[in-house]
């Protein structure tokens, strides 16, 4: 368990869900409470695609600030 950085409780709960609901249901990532995501999947995809392009001239790589500035400029 240490190698996976998980607790005995997590193992027990996952095993219990497997028994009660089946393996697929136990491994499914269920929605969690909290604030809604700030970006849509499309917006995330756009930022990831941008980060995979060459960095702007004069920079070795994209930084969060450069990405943010570029996203704001492109609307």
C-alpha cells in the first residue's frame, strides 16, 4: 500500500464496492461535491493544444503566465 500511496481504508472501501456493485462500478470516477470546473473540456483542450506548440520567440518553453496571456489575447 505504501508503494501506491493508499490507505487500508481505501483498499477496504474499494473491495466492498467491488463486492456490492461490481468491479466496473467500483473503479468508476463518480462526481464529487464542490465548485464546478472553471473551464469547459473544449477550453482545456485548446490550452493543451497551445502548450504543445513551440514556445513564443525568446522563450525556451511555455509558462503558465505565457499561456494565460495567449488565451486572453485569443479570446
